[in-house]
């Protein structure tokens, strides 16, 4: 998979992930979204984009460092999200169940896309 295709796929994926929360808002179920949901959405999506771009850059420069960069970037993303969670919880005091559901929805979907996209890219590079 070419790098630009992965980035375009990420942008389309981000739009698809945004559809259910927007649908909740229009269905009158906005209470299911925590206050600050869109800030969390932008943070997790932006962090995923940074991780993907970083790993693709490392792969282009030194293919042997791909695995280390992938693991390091994924660990960085996890730690950055934990810090974000701590700050978010301390400042906004969201309702617990909706917060966990909203965060896991964003984090898990973005992480699954990140892993799928980068591993697919690696498989395509190895087949050449």
C-alpha cells in the first residue's frame, strides 16, 4: 500500500468513525456523548495520524527499524492517551460509564486501523 493511500484511508476512516456520534446527536441521544467528546476525538485521531506518519517515515528511511518504530510509536500513543485521560478526568469529571464507552470506541477503532494499515503496508513492502 502506498503511503498516500494509507493517509487517504485514514481520513476516510476518521470520517466513518465520526458518523455514529453525529447520528447520536441528531437522534436526540447527545447525553450518551460526554462533554468534550470532540476534543477527545481530535486528540486520538490526531495522535493516530502522527504515529502512522512517523512509522511510515522510519520505514522509508530504514526498513530494518520498522518493527522498533512501530512498537515504540504504539507505546507512545498508549502513554499519551493515558496522560490525556488523567487530565481529562481531573478537569471535566465526566460520567464514568459513558466516558469509558466513548474513549474505548475511539481508542480501539483507531488502534485497530493503525495496526491493520501499517501491517498491510509492511506486507506489501516485503512482497516486492
